[in-house]
């Protein structure tokens, strides 16, 4: 459960309910598995120096001999202590495997790659995914610079932000560690990613390095199952280890002569079912080393694979999808236009809501100071009985003890047979409540009523809220101190008022969420405040426990009878139409002597390593903190995450993801293999949990303290500095930690943890996003991208971003700012009139229409076309992976003598909102009396050399 990650004593060898235990493994079918088209789902370093010497364009068909393997292992061991082991030549397979020509045959091997400490260049493989392949057997003393993997931060006045977009550190495995498909066995980073890509074998090394080890998991890479499908094994033959329950994967060892496979997690030799290789006998191969008898099966070729399970193999009966909408019809909802846009969006999404077997049901409850139920008649009954209305409304005034006025099957109806009735209801609701003046909103009683509707079936509750719940059970008080003076706080920002607004105000919401969890009910929330306090921290308890998500829109309103923001409708539409998985059991396994200590994300822990989600949203991620129980001896460790769930079409599936990592006993290599972006996200999620009981100032102090511990450990253990005076003028860190101070500085200045933020709604919303976001989206949140689009773009599709500082901005420039929530087009007051005309069709900056808008389309302007193309590509970047749409705001402003952003227009409201966003993006500046980047480095350096 994300709201309170569990800390516990590690118990690795255990017998507990697992996804494998929920299946009847004895039920097997001889039918052959079907495989998808060629798909590369990962990356792994598997080339040897001998294979690179071959001019053939095809992959070598045989593996290394025993002598070659021994020599290969000796080379690896002899180079473990080198700083730059992972900075080896990068080989582009598209070049290496290309047919040799007269021109290319004369090129040396060095022209195929480049030995450099800079991040490796990605290439695009056949399936459009970025991959990197490394060879480690070519690393020698002659081509490695021992100090090239370190950087002196004091020599860099600005952080190298180009590395923020670099790929995750490559996973380096010895040659031949996968069974068959060498370059597609490690999952892509959108599925599994760790804070460090190598694992220490000694417990004391874990403590010395002060690097927390965490596993980030995103079970689904797309919102829709028909996009980026995974390899599928549908022959109902699911093989798991008898001891630990792990699934067969590409890293097990087969012994065909004895018809066994050895588990790579617990090392137990398991028997293979007779049916497993019946269709491979014609290969007539008994080569134990080659393991060729099973080479066509997806589970031994891919690290991410789906198993299809029939009803006889699952102990959980299949369910249909049930959606219940709780819609706020109070005065605030009608005035802001949220009610109108909600009804329009649901109507547009009706034919796209998952309903594969005509089993999806819909029910609607409208709420203000009372509850309004709707009995829906089927389309056939309306036609045959010539009914005058397609629905009947029931008003319930007694909100103290909610009840259903009619049986639940009359309120919760199949969508396919009531499509016209549902559409008519949605088009009529606004007119029914248009004259309401009620400012009351009874959310608690409405939730209890929705529970009565879904108690026996499970499903999902969608709440649309524009008013603070202020009536009936779950009534909340206004805890907003937005207008309070900073004098209400202590000098460190730890005033009592300030430090208690991120906790849960009413225990009802936690208890109700747990009650829903038992019945398989998930909750999704869409909130709009329009300047009013909503207590998002309390309302989020509903989604944190039930694996839902809280969406917040601060400025929804009607202007001239027109809804001014499409972001809400697009994100609501995506949430309604995305594919879902119901009754999901998630299990996390690790190699012997390694266990999960805590979890973060909107997920509920049922037992150690076993998690439950009533309904999994496709865009959510989860994080698991990992620690060893004792020392271990192994050259590799493995992590496996299995997700057993029911698809929307009733099909039961298990998705199995397996991640191998090398081990090391060299502490220097640990620092070289840090994934600084994944590490920062783990720190942020840990700090998010701490915010429920501590002040922002205390959490800031903890974040900086964790950074200092890592940097100090690196100085002591790697640089081995005995005399602090020796490092007075140098601040050396591993290149893999080069941006860690920048990211931590950006994190403490974010809306989640900053001391100057007075809007509790935005702070709570930012904390909610951190809990379940992806790594890339998280980095965009805390360190926004600033694109100087007034510069010449050349042949590049996107201009290069600049560092986030006002000093890098000019009043004659135009900048596009992407903070993962909004897009802001900042137009300087002294911009070139011709450039402004080509972009917006006006020459005077005062004529620019500011605020929420879209760029006008100027057909004959290349500048306008290019900027619109940039905006469109930014929006398309994540449209199929997470629920997100970024609205565009235009702002015209200048920079005064004190480097403050000032308005040029006369509209203070739009300036205040947009200017605050821009100011918040200037991470490297001393905004709101905080440290600049250079000052922050100096403070860190002074602490370390003290």
C-alpha cells in the first residue's frame, strides 16, 4: 500500500499464496504454443571478441567451447576493478550484421564503435525500440582510461542536462547466460528497472555504499493490449519450480538427457513434463550445452511473456467489468462546467469502453445534498412497450443510512442492451439539475451506495468531484491555509498547521477503501477545485489502497459558455477506454538471500511479496525496495515479477517478467552502475510516504542527508581520501552520479517538498503523481524541459534544451516549457516582430492572446508549422503509455534587473498562475530564497570535506 509502505523482517524461504499456487499446474494440454511476429523485448550484452572477428552477417550458430568460456571468465575477473569496465566500444548491430562490401571490408573494427565515457548512442531496432549492445571481452588496459569515469563537479558551472534523456545503464551479463535468444532476453526499461544494475554479494558492502536498491516495475507498456503485444504461450502448459514457485524463464539450465531444468532462483532440479518437448523430438538433439530441444518456446526466449490460462486452471472465477459513476451535481460542478464536460465525455466513450462479451454494466448516481439514482430501461423494452422515458429517477433524502430504492440489477444494467437509455440519461442530467443552488456534497453516502451496487460483483467506481465533501458521513473540514502568512510557520517551515495537511483527515476514507478492497472494487477520482480547497490528501486514500488514481484539474471553468480546457475530457476518455486487468495478484521473487522490504505505489500488500489490485490501470508503476538477508556467492541474481489477472474479455492471464543482474564484490563498480534517475524516483517515493507524518522541511533535510551519505561513501571507499585538505578544490563523483545533486535539488524545490508552496491541493496532487508515475515522466516533472524555439532548428526535429535558469533566457527569445503537466509558450517582450508574426500572426507582443489556448494554424509559415509539430510530438510521446494530455498556455513577459519574470500584459490573474509555473521551472536559480545550483554544490562539498 503506497500510503504506508511495509517494513518487515525479511523471510526469503517461505511458502505462501503465489500466482503459481492459484493455478492447477497438473492441467496440461499437448496443443502447441503460438508465437507472435519477431519481437525484441529487451537488451543484453552477449557478444564475444571471437564473434566480432567473424565477417559473416549472420549470428554465430554455436556457443563457446568450455576452454573459451574459462578464458572469457578469467578476462572478466581480471578487469572487474577497472573504473571504466562499462565504457567499452558500442557496437551498432545494424552495422555489424550488415553484408560486407568492398568499402566496408577495409574498415577496422574500431570504426564500428567508439570507446568513450559519454552515454552510448541508441539505435533503433526492427520493432522501433531503442537498444544498446555492449561487449566486455574487448576491454583491455591499453584502451581504458582509469579516471575517465569520474567527473569534477566544481569544474562544471552547469549540470550536463543532456544526460537526463540518456538511456538506463546497460545490463552486462557474461556471454551465453541466456538459453537461446541472446539479444532479446533482458526486458526493456519500460517494464523493469533498478537503482543500480549490479548487486553486491556482501551485506556490509550494501551498508558501506549507502545506495538503496529498488526495483521499479511497470507491468504494462501500453494503455491498449493491441499495441506492443507481448509473446504469448497459449498451450496451457505452465511450468514453475516446485520449491520457490518461480516460472520457467530464459536463464534456467536444461539437462535434456535427464529431462530436467535447474531453477535459476533456488537451484532446484525440476522435472519437465513429458508434453513439453513432444513436438521437438524431430530435432534429434541431445546436446546438453546447446539446449536446443526447447528453442521455439517463448518462455525461454523472452524475459516478458504472457501465459493464457483456461477456467479449469484458475481458482478465481472470471468476472465482468462493472462501472459505477458518482457525479457531483452541486452548484460548483455546474458553474465550472465540469458536469457538462463529464457527461459529454462519457457519452463519447460509451462505444469504446471495454465490453468484449457484452457483459460490462453501467450505473449512475448523482449527488448534491441528497442521492439521485437512475433506473434504466433496456432499448428493446422502450421500443416494444412504447415507454415515454428511457429512465426513472429516484431521490433519496435519507443520507444517514443509504439504501437502494430498487434492486441493484435495475440500477446496474448491461451496457450493450441499454446503450440508447444510457446516452439519453447522460444528455438529460444537466437539464435536470441546472437550477440547483445546493453547495452541499454528500460523497460519503454516495460511496456507501455504490458499494451496495458492486458488493457482489466487484468493479470500478468513478467519482467526479468539484466540491469539498461537506455533508453526511465522511464530511471534511477546510484545512486550507493558503491565505495564511509565512509568519504562521517556524523558521524552518515546520509550523503545526503546515505539517498536518498531508495526512488523512477522516478515518472513514481509509476504512471504506479497505472494505472495497475485500470485494474487488477499485476507485478512480477526477477532482476540480477552481480555487477551492478539496483536501486531496484525504480523498487520495480511496485510490491509494484500491489501486486507482486521483486526477486533479485546478482551473476548470466555462468561458462564454465554452469549456476552456480539453485536458480533462481527454484524460477522462483515455481512462474509460483503456484496457484493464481485474483481480490482479502480483508476486515479486528474488534470488536466495534477497527479499522485498517495502513497496510504493497504489497497491495493497496481502503477505510478504504478494500484492493485490482489484483493477490494474495500464499506466501505473510500482516500486519495491530490496535488501539481502545475508552474504551470498553467485555471479548473477534474478528478479521475477508475475501478474495474474483477468482481462476485460474474461481471459485469465499471467504476465511473467524476469530480470537478471550481475553481482560484484567491488564497491567502485557499484557506484559506476547507478541509475541516477531511478534512484531519485525511489528517494521521492520514500519522501512522499514521510510527508504524511513530517513537515516539508524535515523531509527536505532527509533527502539532502541521503545524498550526502552517498557522496561521502564514494569519497571514502572509492577515492580513498584520507586527508580532507586534498579534496579542497575538487569534488569528484562517478559519472553515473553526475546529475544526482541536480536531481535532488530539483526534487526539494518541487511542489511536493518546497517550503514556499501555499496550495495544499497542488502539493497533494504532486505527491500523488510521484507515487505511481514512470521514471521518464517523473524526471520531466521535477526538471522541466526548456526549448529555445527562436533558435535555428537546422535539420533536427527538436531544438536542444537549455539549462533551467533565467540567466540562459533572453527577452528577445521564445521558449517552450514542458513540465509534464502543462506546455507553456513564453514569449519575450523584445521578440523580433517578424518572428512573432510568423508564429502567431501578430507583430506586437501586447496583441498576443495569453492564457489557455492553442497556436493558430498559419499554413504558409514554416515557423508556425515547426512549432506546432514540436507541440504535437511532445503530446504524442506518451499518449499510448500513460494517461496524460498537456494543455498549452501562452505567456508574454520580460525579465527585470533582479532576474525576476515580470508580466507585460495587464491581466494579473493569468500572469500570476503562468509566471509562477515558469519561475518554479528555474531549478538552478535561487528561487524563493533557496540555494542556486552552484551554492548547493558548494554546501555539499563543504559537508563532505569537513
